[in-house]
């Protein structure tokens, strides 16, 4: 049986039946339901936060393991990038410098600032993009390694070319001169033996008996082997490539012919006194890119450091040339 409530009406001075309006009842019900729903949501969120399910625990553990693995992999990638950077630096600053090769520009390699930006960007990514980012970084590193491999292959070619360059660089004296007593006149301004005036002497004069063998000082191809009336008499000009050329003047007799390939130490003729000459000797010149240079700086294959020092002093002495 429903309980009926009454209230005392002060206006009528009597007890009247208490009736609650439907609107108030609905509001009370809605308020109760809202409070219940909010309370339930709070309880559920607390339960999920502090009391995860078994499946959630497994997912959380897996996520932590993935993060640990990622940071470990990230450290390895960073070390590889540092090592790669060191190799690239040594490649430009050491290996290529040795062979006078142009360094690889930074545009062909990943810049350090870009690498650091990539690392910061990756650290802020979620797990969905993590693997893609790591794969991209590894691909870039692979590309840099491939580029460095090509660079080392190019340096290997430089080494082979360097060996050929050394073989084609004048490096011995044109006549046998172990005791260094055959240098009669050096490079520079000397007294002309005929006109008795100071004149630029573009080579070295090696005084030697007529018939003394004259040797090619480097590998090359004979360009001239004749008396062309230029004052050198019977002379030989050899093109060694790489910008080097040599001239051997005043020969008694020439052994080689134009177009002939010669090796360092091969006899190309014999000492004489043909052309504008005052005595048997070999006038020897070294040309670099078409300009005469002092041949004394190219004698390093057949003398000791002490002999070379003595040779410099002999060649520097002011005297009269033989031609």
C-alpha cells in the first residue's frame, strides 16, 4: 500500500495531501541517472588504469619490449652513422688528398644536421610510424655505404694511376753519375759559352766522355729523335704523359725513333757534342705542362739523401754552361 504524505497549509490552516509534480519527478530521476553514470565511468577508468586485464598487461609488456628494442636499434644505427661519418671524413681529408682528387661534395652525402633532425623526429614518433622511420634511416645509411664503396673503388683506380704516374715521372739522372762529378752547369741564368752573356739555361749539363750512354729518365713515347737545327744538335724529346716531358741534347748518336715507347733506364742515345756545344756533354731538360723546371728536383730514385743535398749545391753554383 502506497504511503500518503500530508503537509500543513498555513493559508487554509488545515492538513492537505502532498502531491509531487511530474516535472520534478523526472528531474530527480534524470539527476540520479546522471550521477550514477558519471560514478560508473570514474570507477571503470580507475579500474582500467590500476587494475588492467591480462590481455592489457600482455600488450603493455610487449609495447615496453618494442620500445627497448627500438632504442637499442637506434643506438646501433647512431654508432654506424658516426662510423660512416668518420670514414667519409677520412676519405675526403686523407685518401683523396693523397691522390689530389676532388672531395665528394656534402650534397652527395647525408649532412650531419639532417641526421640529427631525423633522430629527433624519430624519437617523437608513435609506434605505428616507428618501423617505417627506422627502415628509412637504414636505407639512407645503406645508400651512404654504397656511395662510399664507389669512392673507395675510385681511389683504387687512383692508386693504379698513381703507380703509372710514378713510372712516368722523371726520377733518375740521364747519365751514370754515382759520384756526382759530372754536373757541369745547373738550371737558371748562366754565362753563355759562345756569346759570353748571361742567358737563361733551361736544364742541366752533364759532362761525360763521348759515347757515354744516355738513359730515359721515365716511361714515355719518343716525340723527336733528330737534329732539327735548334742548337740542341742530335737530341731526343720524350713525352711521358701527365704533363711531363724531357729533352736530351747534343748526342753523338741517337738510338730511338719517333713514336717509340721507352722505359725508364733504357738507353736512348750516346753523349756527344753536336749542335751549339763546347764539349761532350748531355744537356737535360724537364718540362712540366710545357714549362721548363729544375731537373735537380726530380732525382730521387738513384741517389741517397746525402748525395741529393750535394747535388743541389753543385747544380746551384754559378758557372758557364756548355751550350
